[in-house]
C-alpha cells in the first residue's frame, strides 16, 4: 500500500473513532507542529500544552475535515488558532535585555519575577533535523527559526502579524492559505507580512547564529566549547573574559537583572564564581555538560549539593556568538528545563 493510500486508510479509521489510527496519522507532524507552537509562544512548556490542546481539538473536529486542504495545512490552522488563544490570555514573553535597562553587577541578579514572562530555549533534537555544519540548507533554516534572537523578535509582533510571518516566511504557506487559516483576506495577510518583516529586520543581527557557527567550523566550535567548559568549571574569570566580545552581556531569567561589558566580569567575580561553590581544598564544585539549544551552543550547569551529596542542575546557559567571540550568555535559572535537553537530573560526586 502506498503512503498516500495508507494515510487515507488511517484517516477513514480515525473518522470512525479509532484513536490509535488518529495518533499514527498525526505523529508525522508532531515535531514540526510543536516547533510552530514554540515560535508562536516563545516557551517550550506553553508549546507542549498548546499542541496537546490543538491535537485534541483536531480529534474532536475530525468529522468536519472535508479534505479541501491537506491534513497538514488543516492541523496548522488549528495549532495556529490555539496559540492565538493562548497569547490572548497571558503577557508576551521577552528576554531580560528587552525587559529593562542593564543593572548594577555589584547588586547581583536579584529576585526572580513571579510572572512567567521569559522566552525559553528550544531543544534542537526536537526539530528532527540532521545535526552538524554539513546538514542540508533546509535543516539550517529550521535551526535559524528557533534561535533566541529570532524568537525574541517574534514575540514583539502583534499576535496575528506573528502568525502571518511564521506561516509565510518560515513554513512557506501561500497568502491564500494563511488568509484561510486566520479567517482573513490575502490583502490583509500581505499587509501584515510587510509590517512584520520591518519589525523583525529592525531587531535581528546582521548574521544568524547558523552563519556564525559555519564560519567557525566544527573545530572552532569544539575548541570554544571545551574552553568554556574548562573556564566555567574552574571559575576562571580571566579565561572567560578572553572569550567575550567587548560589549558582551549576561542575563539570568527569571531574574530581570542583566549586565553588559565590564559589568559581566564584576558579576562573575562577585556572584557566579563566588566562594560558596568551592570546597576546603579550593576546588570549585561545579560541573558543566555541553548541549545544544535554539540552534546555539548551550551548557547544563550543575552545582554540588552537600545534603544530597550530588551535583544538581542549576542553570542552562545558551551562548550567542559574534565573530568567534561570545556576545551574550543567557543563563536560564530553570532546572526544570534540563529534561527537555536530555540532560541528567543529577551527577554523582
């Protein structure tokens, strides 16, 4: 049986109440739909919840699917409108650098905000695309579409403009298809796209992180990762400083405080590399595991917990690079994110 015939058989079975057939039918689209929800919402947790809601809505409305569009387009329509409903109920997500001015590094990171207003990173492996610099161009484009700068810029757009830009520019749907998804007109879609493009262009850097990583090459990236892990585990401020751009910044959501330039080194000396994480012999009790997040180099950071006698997750760091140096360190103080990136829940001493 051909794949088209198999899908048609699954669709017929699902319409007659076969939940197993429905699950097999939509599984093909799950990873791309989840990435779509993430782009819309800026949060991996919100994306998971929205996708579950969208797939439930699709299951309940399957009898109304007439096949005038593809099943994929129909699912995207439901997922997009589900995300728009979510956006209407909560504040937009940002990164600390977009939330307010830089702070005094001597004062430390401060207290976390109670509200969940922060953009979250996205696990590369959920994109389901080949890894490495030799990956197909389409895979590179998918990783570009989850980079932190792009996701943060998307959240600045009005919700419908955000949906239009993602559906048209990232996913390649036609203006007519997007108009049908949003119950709008092609003229309105084209107008919204023009406005959205201008906002995005004003907030994105000249080069994407994928372009920057390709310019470094596999060996350059590997060297940078190894140097960073070594410097962070030893608490070597000078070694980290040698890797930073002159105007580098560091942020620590859910704390609103962030620091730039010399303030980064002050923060590292007085807070991040403080004495509380050293043992009696002067060894820093921190472990760092490299990973990938939002198409960028990332690291799971673990600190020693004497009560548990294990290293426990503390911060998921995502690096933004420019010209071979670190431009931003975004440290998500959110241990609950670690499982999404395949990072262990603890490390033995």
